[in-house]
């Protein structure tokens, strides 16, 4: 038996679920999990189906059947074998908590991806990365050389066959050109407070204002800085007894949690882009 995940979206109409389930039943497939959502405002339908197929069913036959159905119903669809793990390239600067968390989760089997390389504009996290047996590329961003550095990153993405780029506290703004070449394939994590604190030392700014909640947002990267479609958010309650250093520590924890969930859900094909929003089948 081969496990697959089918993801699709289309204009909402009657009969989509019946058509998909009927196609699978006709070919002896067994549905293991199915989730769907109708966005009534956008008149858009989203569906994720995890199923297994019999040994005699070829990948080509299955894809051909869905291609024909997709043409008939106007589906945007994708079919992935669950055994095909997402290949992830991580970008990081000096803060290593999110990188360390992702590396640990991958090695311990909690994150079903292959981390193929780490790219950084600083050399600091090379020992951590190489202790996991993963390639580390130090690509500094010299003044006036951002475009050249990003071109090197894109070359590495192609070299490693990376399906996803994760910004694990990468403290550089990506150019519009870079974002445009990897739409829906770059995930970022950043702190998110109410009110918002930008620039240097945001947790110290939050401490000075006496915030009661701190949080983190994992989102897809777009040309609009920190405003891409949100995948996951995590918050923690704090109070006047927390020092600025303790806020930093709590902030690191929520950043790790939000980013790990976003990467896992993306890798499991649970996230759908829906305009400026996402649909996440957890």
C-alpha cells in the first residue's frame, strides 16, 4: 500500500466530495483522513484527503485520473506520496534557538522533513549545525552586495533541491525579487506584541511598556515585510514580575513552538493559501 495526500481547491459547488471519493473508491483506495472547508465569502472550496492505494495502482494511473477530474471540475490540485519528505533549507543569523529546535525535532522524529543545509550571514552557528551532520554555508551580506548574496542562496536552494526555505530568526530583509521567485515556499518567524515593537531589542521595549502578553507569528514571506499569510501564532502571558531577560526567554519558547508547527503543517500539506490568509487543516 502507498500513502498519498491529495490537496485541492476550486470554486465551491455541489458534488466535489462525491467526485473525489468516488474516484478513489473505484480504484480500491482507502480514505484515512478527509477534511474540507467552504469559504462562503470567496466562494472557494478546499480539501485535503489522506488515503492509501492498493499495490497494483500505479502512480501514473492515479495522477492521470486526477488530471482528468481536475479539468472537469476546474481543480487546483496536488498529489504527494507521504514517503516523499520535504527538503528544507534553513536561514539564520546569530540567534540559534529556532534552528536548534528544528534540528532537534527533525533528528528525534518529531518533524518529518529533511534539513538539507543551513545558510547564515554570520559564522556563529556553524558548530551547532555541523554537530548534526548538516552543511553550513556562511554567506555574509556586504554593503551593496545583497543581490549577489541572495543569488548565492537561490543557487543553494536549487543545488539541494530544497522544497521549503525557513527563516529561523534570519535578521535580513529579503528582496522583492527573492520573494517572487519562491512564492509560498518561504516561512518566517517573528515576535508579535500588542502593541507592536519594531527595531532592536523588542522584548526590552515590551518590558518597558509592561506588556501582559507576548507572542510569535509564523507566516509565509511576501514582498510586504512581516505581512504575509499567517500560518500559526503562539502567545504566553507575562506580568510585572518578569524581567526583560525573562521576557526574551519566554519569547524564544513561543517562537520555537509557532515556527515548528508551521513547518510541520506545511510539510504535511495541511496549509492552503487563500488570498492574504491561509486555511490550515490541523
